[in-house]
C-alpha cells in the first residue's frame, strides 16, 4: 500500500512542475509561466538604491540580463524609475513625455547631429510647397515636385498701389500718395527749407526716377548726383547748391565799427541783398572782464597772536541750561597787510581764504581735562577794520578720557566779496582774522584738583594753525 501512495505522489509532483502558475486565477495563460489577476492590487517590483547605471555590486548574486528593479532615489546618473540590466548597464524605462522633454532640453545638441541634419534636409527638399532660401534666391516645390523660383518683383508689382507726381507748370508739383492724399510741392521754397528731407524719401526718389526716365528735361538721381535730359537729349548735371543759393532767404550781421552790431532778418534785406534803411536791431556786445589772481599770502606773511579767555568769561552768561553764553569778545589771531594793483572799487576784488584755528584747554596741573567740554567758536574776517566775512561756526570738543587731549584744530574756508563802500589803499590794507567762543559747557569740568578748571585761570585759548592761505583776485 505504501509503494502505491509513493508512486501517486511522484506523478502529482511531476505534473505540477511543468504546469503554469496562476495568482488570483485558476486558469493561467498557457503562454506564460506566471499569470497574475487582480482588480485592486499590483505587482511590487523590488525597490533598490542603485548607485549608478553601471552598478554591479548592489545585487548580491550578480546582475542577470533582463533583471528588473525600481531605483528608489537619485544617485549619480540614476534617477527614480524602473531599470533593467542589459548585460553592460542599467537601462531606464521612460515614457513618451520624458523623451519629448529630453529632446527639448537638449535640442541644440540634437539638431547639431549630422544624421538629424541630413534627415531634415531631405524632408525640406522633397516636400511640396516648402520655401528654401540659399542666401541669394527663394525657391519652392510645386505640385509636380519641380523647383520654382519666387520673383518678388512681379508679386509686388501686381499688388502695389501707385503714386504720382504731376508738374503743374507753375513751379509747383502735385504729389498723390497711395491713399489718394494730394500734396502741393513748391519747388523753390520746399527745396531751400526741406531739401534734405524731401530728396531723402525713397518713394519720392523712385517716382522722380520713373518720371525722369520717360521725359526729357526731367531729373534722375544716380546716388551721387542729379542729372537731366535737355531738349537735344544730352545729359546735364544739376547744381542744387546754386539753385538753393538763388532761392534761399538770408540774414546779415553788420559790424558798425563803433562797438555796436546791427542784425537784419530776411524781411529787412531787399532782393539785391542790401539791408533796408531804418531796419535791423542794433546791440552792444559788453566787454568780457575776468578776475585775475594778483597776490597770494601764507602763514609766514602775517603776524600771529594767541587769544586767551578766563574761566569766568567762558561761563559768564549762565542761562541755567547745559550750554552757557560766554562773555567773550572777538580777539585778533592773525594780521596781514596787502596792496592792490589798481584803483578800481573794492567790489571788483575778492579774497579766497583757507585757514586753521587751534583751540586749547588749560587745567590745574596742565593735566588732560577730567571731563570732555565743548565750545562753539565764531571766526571773522576784517579788512581795514570793517567786518567782511563771518565763517560758519564750529564746535570744539576737547578733553575727557575718551579724547585724551586738551587741543584740537578746525579748518575754515570761504570767499570774501569786498563791499563797494570799503576804502582800499594802493599799498597798505589790513586783513585780520578774529575769533571768539560763543557758548560753552566748561562748568561741567569745574573743580579744585588736577585736570579741572578753577576761577581766575585762563581756561581756553585760540591761535592760528600753520595752514593759512589768502588769495587776492582783481579785475
């Protein structure tokens, strides 16, 4: 009995080995080893991270031709998608859309391929109706496949609208445009006023050339000159410079040789070119007068004086706020004597001045001021004891632990226009630079030890720096 059961099992196993396998169906296809049927499920291909399209190490037992996997990430030249092994590399399965996109993004490379170019050329040369331009002529293929040349001159001639230019035999022409608009051309007037515009118009040139070619006496333009046929049929060149000169209007500017000129416009000149009596506009051209640099003075040309102000003067007008108006009056820092080269009024002269004024603190023990203080300094220019200039005032911030110094210099630059009433001497005129502190907060550094101000001491001084330049300009 056991032998019979074993024989039956062997037969069943043999029949199963050579049968088709069906998943989800009892009737697998005889053409397939495996048939899968499902209404709501798919086949899950192994998802593998391929390193590149030549990866031969990720598959443990080696790549086999037609092996199918799904690359699940972008690595190297691999992007997510289905790949199969074709003996040498992994080949990606792509859709039509991907193919189109690849062609678009690489079109320059594709169209440069010799094979592609040859295919396109064959299509162009064999397709009916396609127009081809070889650099000189346009051709196309007709219904019989023959090459025909396009003659645009005949096409334009058949479709264009005409313009005309008619001689009115009175010195004028009537120009009729393509839309029927008529324009009267007055040759003498228009040529003199708008000659370049009219003759530069391509349509006008074409119409003139057509008209001229058919009628003796008319003008033709060769590109460099105008010619016409006289009654004997001889070619003559037109000199438009003479025509324009004969017909144009002129103006005149006459020098009266007395410092005046008279201008005559077109209406004030007769046909012979002579200005009419009692016409024209007479005017005087003023003499051009400029200022000349006549002298330059520097630091060494003047006398320097240091001006000092006591602590009481610096805080004298206590207004009860942070900055006090001082009791200081202007003092002279620099004195210079200068001559002038002519006796013209002072208003014909001016000064350019560049200077530096140094400010300095004096404290108990000559130490750096314990607290930073500030004063607003006014600087003035006097000529012959008359104030002629006030520079823009500047703040002097000195002392304190941050600045660490008790002295500082500030620059002043300006132009001094001398007033007409200022008396000047040909040889000796006194220029003075004066200054004064206007406001200060010196009270914040008041004390009785080193580095402080005390009452009765010279707390602030002003003096001229080395940078002094005075330039004198005269007409």
